[in-house]
């Protein structure tokens, strides 16, 4: 709870710093504040937390772990923003403030114990993201991204609210504990409207995580938004959405898995194939990352489809690995676009010679996203496949492996472009703060790939 308070106050402080033209203090204050929030969050680990504010919030180990992961990812992304926002607008404070408000909503999303708080956290985050997606006011693609995100977000929120209303009407409760009690105490007499509510909530949450067939907004929104905001949406926001999804189904709907599991299984398979097959045909690196993020949502859905004791750990490990690799990929993309003016795969030609450091860290990220051994991404996929094998036959794993092989193909296209193709051009420069973020992220990917026990035993 303390971390949520600190982040909320920090957002207001940063806004006032911008009001008084303290531009140079914006990033240092934000970083220090987030580090303080991270420490306060970690201090609540194993504190025996119970639901507070009349059962509205629960800061248990689940909330602490995912809050810490989202804060760390936000820190790494904001470290890349030293000059990025200044090139878009003179009013830099608003960027930091809106990102911090989005993070506050995310903290609520991963620690809710009442469906009303899920809605509140989701809307705080979503409204902030609508603004961030279209914050380049004179950019047509950014405006289009904001409009599509707003329309699809409002549409999905309608499904989610309708589902919450039906669940409340059947169980007479918003509290997760009371809803779970209703499910277990009525093994054969559950109101049919309760089942309809579950389906509507699956639809609403599938929109938020970008799962097929509710993914249509994702490529255009990711491509049109400022790249740093896209990095935030594809890592921090996706992690929070999955944490919220997992908390709800693990606490409330697990006994009814026979009902909702087939629906979610179909969504998972569609998400994997649509994400990977579409990514195969992309020539734009940013758009490829957008479609690949859809496929990664499919992998993370394995943990919910095969809901069990290892699901939380699997989602956390996979989300951590995916976030680190994606931050590297988007950071390198920002540098490449600034210095070459392009986002296509051809823009990465000869990077192995023009900037060996950038080529190495991006290769590490691509190998991790592809699930190659000795990277964190391999550990994440291993956990997901192991979770699925506990409840399903090998046919599901075979489908997942086929999709993983497709992923290897389009991720390796980047590596081939960097090392096998040559192009005449000036060397790519890497600012010091980019070197810091890229080095930390790449080191974390390798360390977690070699010593996965550092994070695999949290739960």
C-alpha cells in the first residue's frame, strides 16, 4: 500500500516541478521516487498481509512480486527518456506524470481484492494510456492510435462491466473471497447468469491483453504510439493485465475450470497462430514486435488455461523475461530510427560492424524472445510448457513448439540482418544512459537464463 501512495504523490510532485520549470529535476526525482516505491513494496514481502479497506485491496506476495516487476520495468523505460520526450514536446512533466498515474492504476490492478477496484485500476491505467498513445498531436499515426485504443478500450470495458454486474447479481458480492465462497458452496446450483458473467469477463480481459480474436487494435496502436510509450504498453501494461486476469481466475473461478477452460483454450491457440503467422510477413521491425507481443500473450495464457499451483510462478517468470527483452528491442529501435530514419529490417543491416554493443544486446533480446537456451526467455517458455503438460496431452505442446519455431524464424531475421548483411553508413552511437539500461537488461536475461532459481522460487 505504501508504494501506491508514494507513486500517487510522486506524480503530483512531478507535475508541480513542471509547473515551476524545474525541467532538469524531473527525471532524477521520478527515478528516486520509483526506487523508494520499489523498496517499500519489497518490504511487504512475507508480511502476512490481509485485505484492507473493507476488503478492497490485498497486498500479498502476489501483489508485491508483480508490483515490483512493473516498477522495475517502468524505471528502465524512464531511464531511456532523458532526451526522448523533449524531442516531442516542451511540456515534459506531463509525460512523466501520466506514466506515473498509469503505474498507480497498475499497482491497483495487481493488488485488488474487490471487482470494483479492478475496474478503478483498469480505468486509471487506460485513460492515461489513451493520452500517451496520442500525445504526438501533430502526428496522424499517433492520433489514429489514440482513437483506436480509446474505442476498443471503451468497448472492452463494457464487456468487463457487464460481466462484473452479472457476477454480482448471481453471487451478491464484489469481494473475491465471497465470490469464491459462492462458487464452492454451490457446486451444482450456480446461477446461469454467473457463467455468462465469466464469459464476458474473459472477453473484456482478452481485449486488454491483446489476445485473438480481440487483438485487432494492438498492431496499429503499438505502431502509431511513440516508441517509448509502446515499450511501456507492451511490457508493464501487459504484465499488469495478466496479473489481474490470473488473480481473478485463480481465486474465484478455478473450481469452474471445466466450463471456461475450453473457451480460453481456443483463444490461446488462435492467439499463438495469428500472432506468429502475421509476424512472419512483417518487414517493419516495430510492427513485427507488435504482432509478436500477441503471440507471447498466447504463451502466457497457458498458465491460466492449465490453472494450478505453478501458474503464478510461470506468469511471473515469463513476464519478467519478456519485459527485459522487449525493453532492449524497443530501446535499440529508438536509436536506429533516430540515426537512420527507418524501422524496417534493412535499417539493422551491418549493425554488427557499425555498433557491436548494440548488435550484441539486441541479439540477446531476440534469442530470449525466441526461447533459446541460456536466456531468460527459454526458462519462461519451459515453465509455460511444463504447466500445460500437467493437465493436457502433448498435442497442445506440439502446437506451441510449432509456434515457437515460427518465432525463431522472424527473430533470427534481425540477427541475420545485423551480422550477415553489410551496408555503408556511419557508426551508430549509443548514449551513456542507453548503455546502462541495455547492459543491465542483457545481463539480467543471461543471468536468469543460467541461474533461473533466482526468481523461479518466489511462489
